[in-house]
């Protein structure tokens, strides 16, 4: 199994697991690989260092004295923060589907209890809601969060 570092045209970075180098190239060229954030199929492979599994290595890495602390963990990426925020929104809101505009109006006019909702609305419906003083925002949900992983 080969684990490759990949990037889409929007510069989202992610890993892909493939049976071989040829398998990776074939899947990428056939547009079978997509970005888990934006579903873009324009994928390029990034250079990556091989992983060396040196079990039982007790010596300190070169350039760092024995007993010295390991370098700090890599900072959290904007991409991972966005994924965490989207997961939180999905967990704390009710999916009302295509009834979004109707339900938003019912809450705005005190005909339904106020709560966090999400769903779909056409651009015309969003504009009509805005004209009525009902604020909405578009949330792009990555495909990876729309389906259950097996």
C-alpha cells in the first residue's frame, strides 16, 4: 500500500492510499480521485519523503542531544479547523432539507420554536429571506461529511 500526499487546485492537501504508483497515476488521470473538502478532481501529487520504520531505535536523532525535547507538534491547519467547525454545525442543527426557507420564516415570525436549522434553498429564496430581514449563510459541507464511512 502506498500513501501519497495529494493536493487539489484549491490547494487543499490530503492523503491518498493506493495499491501501487501505477494505480495512483491511473486513478488520478481518470478523475477517480477527488478532494475530500471541495470535491475537485484536478489532483496533483506532492513530493513526500519515504517513511522508515525503525523499530527499537533508542538513539536520539542526529542533531538533537539525548534527553532533549522533541519539536513541537505541527500547528493545526485551517483545513482541519474548518472540518471541525462544519462537524460541530452539523451536530448542533436540525436538517430541514428543502423546507429551509419555509422553516426560517416560521421561526422569524414566531410560528415555530427558534432553533438551529440547515437545509437547501435556491438563490431566489435566499434573496427573499434577506429582503424579509432573515439572515442566512451558505455552508459548504465536504462530501466526506455527507456520507457515513464504512
